[in-house]
C-alpha cells in the first residue's frame, strides 16, 4: 500500500452509460419516485386519521410506508442528479454513509416484513389472544427491534466492505454505493470479506425469510380448515398484500446479495436494484390499496371528504 494513493472519492456510473438513455431514465424515475412518495404519505395519513385503521396490522403498514419513503430517498435523488448532470462523483465518506443507510433500511424492511408475518399469524391462529399479545407496547418494541437489528447488521457489512483498501480504479458500476460493485474495486484480494459477508447475509436474511415462511405455513394450514368460503377468502385477503410484498422484496433482493461479488454483473445488478430499491417500495401502496377494502375506503375518505 505504500506505493498507492488511497481513493478519496468514487465515481458512480449511474443508471446507464448511454447519454440518450439517461435522458429517458430521469423522467421515468422522477415519476416513480414521486408516485411512491405520494402513495406512502397517503397511507401514513389515512392510517393516522381513520380510527378504524388503528389496529396492529395498520400500525406495521404505517411504519412500512415510512421505511419505504426513506428507502427510495437514500438512492434515487442522488442517482437522478447524476443522470442529469453527468457527474457521478461521490466522496469516500459519502459513499460509506450511503451504503450504511441503504443496507440499514433494506435490512430493517426485511425484519419488519417478518414482524408483519407474525402479526398475521397471531391474528388468524390466535384471534382471541391477538389483542392482548399484540399490544401497543409489543408492536412498538417489534418495530424498534427491526430498526436496531438493521442498524447493527448494516454496521457489520459497512465495516466488512470498507475495511478493504481502495487505491484505484474508483468507478462504481452502479447508480449508488452498494456492496458488490464497491467491493470489486478493492486493490487487494476481497474474497475472504466476500465469503464472510455472504455467510452472515445467508444466515440472517434466510432466517428472517424462514420465519416468514413458517408463519404462512401456519396461516395456510389454518385457513384451509375454515368451513366457510367467505371466511377463507376474508382470511386470505388480509395476508395477500403482505405476501405479494414479501415475494417482490426477497425475490429481487436475493438475486443481488445471495451470490458472490465475483459473479456480479453490472447490468444485472442495476436491473435487480431497480426492482428492489425503486419499484418494490414505490408499488407497495398500490399493492395494499388494491387488495385491502378498508384502506381503499380510508383513502377515498381522505381525498373525497365531501362525499362522506
């Protein structure tokens, strides 16, 4: 390292290398980002104002919407500025901060989705004890635990990534600082750090996913025994929105993180990141509004007050 200069800044490649494509990307992502912000703000406002939505399920949904707003804001504004100006310069410390914030928000969403699955599990399998178990204190502690776990998990990955020496090249083949594209720029062998990070990610994320799956196994086994067709439909309708979000989030996120950085493809990485860091959190309001009658009614009441 004595013959090398430590990198003081990185250069983000952006959404695309083609200048003309960048001009198309800017309005598209501006539209998606704005739509996601307005949708999540609407859900938060509706849950806070409508007394019928003051239940544990909507408490978690409100927190998920807030998390999604932060999630998209951690990467999209900077990426749009890069596409507009053509300058992707980001300082070393800014890159560290962006990676830490992004991984914190992504992992917190992972843990929060697990908490939401447990909430649905209790609501369907233990309806008589549901209100007692899922008290205001309990659900607040579950959300706080999700944030704390996400922060700790992210601190490990941030240290694991930036403990490596970076002395050039400094061009990140991505539109934000993420683990695989940054780690590949190390001027030393990064495979040990890669393997350790992969092992930790596999254990933590897959454990969270396994708990979610087990919750739904219990839910499905209970719902199919309900004699009434309307009863089964109503029970499934309370879970379908969350299940859709889980599939989208884990399906695209695992493609990015549960594989070695040596097999990372810049083009595939960008496409996968667009799905799990942009489209999924922006589409969550649509998923919950289309599949939830109470939420649709609350939003209609919010925006069409004169009719109610």
